[in-house]
C-alpha cells in the first residue's frame, strides 16, 4: 500500500478516536484536509519536531507514491479524490504565509510559502490569507483583526469546500445557522 495513503488512513482513525471521545457531540472533519496541510509544515521540519510530526501523521520523510516526497504523495491522493465524474465536489486550499525575515523559507523543503512582512505590516498580512481562500465568496473573513501580531512567524491556512448530497437529508427545521458561524 502507498505510504501516504496508509499514513493518511492511520492519521484519520487516530484523529477520529480523539475527536469522538465525547459521544454526546457530533463530529464533522476532513482528515485529508488536515493531514495535507500539516504535511506542508512537516516537509520543512527538522530534528525532534520532524520526528513528532511524522509520528502524528504516520509518515516518514521519504513516504510517497512512486518514490517522490510526501508533498507529491498528497498531490496524487488529492488528485484521486477530486477525479472527474464524482457525485461530489471537494476542494482544498492549503498555503503557508511566512515572515520574510525567518530563515525557514530557505530550507527549500516547504512548498507554497508566501512571504509576508508581519513585523511591519501585520494588519495588511491578515488580508492575504483571507483573499487566498475567498474564491467564490465562501469564506470572506478567514482571520480577524488582532489574530496576528508582529511576533507571528508562520501562518498555516487550510480551507475546504465540500458540496454533495447526503444519503439522508437533514430536516431543515432543525438546522440553526448561528452554530455554523461560530464553528469557523
């Protein structure tokens, strides 16, 4: 079995066990979205951080399909999930926004990093991640004012869009929209 696929499955089950400990609450999450976002950071991690992230994600630095890296393995997995002809639409958006004065950007391991000057323009930098995922006006305000500071070094943005039909439809009278806003 492909190491990234196997690792993603193990991560998903472990996360479900943790999130589902309180059986009185409903849980809705996307393990592939979470693990693919964390894998971006993992690719630039070193030392004990890399070891701990590999353990949590059930991956190793050389894991992937076809002998490439973890990033390529996740690209292949997401391409398979999003293949044409499915009865659903699933889109993920992962991006790293990094402080330009930090040397982690030179590692060459982290893909898709956008440099920001958090030290000088922290309020402008709040707008960058929001604009990145705002496509289709689905998430117009990702980060609120004050959520970043001049001490911010790295922001990991992960957004997911899913559209599909449920096997059993929800009773629309029971849906409370105020909970949807607070879940963001």
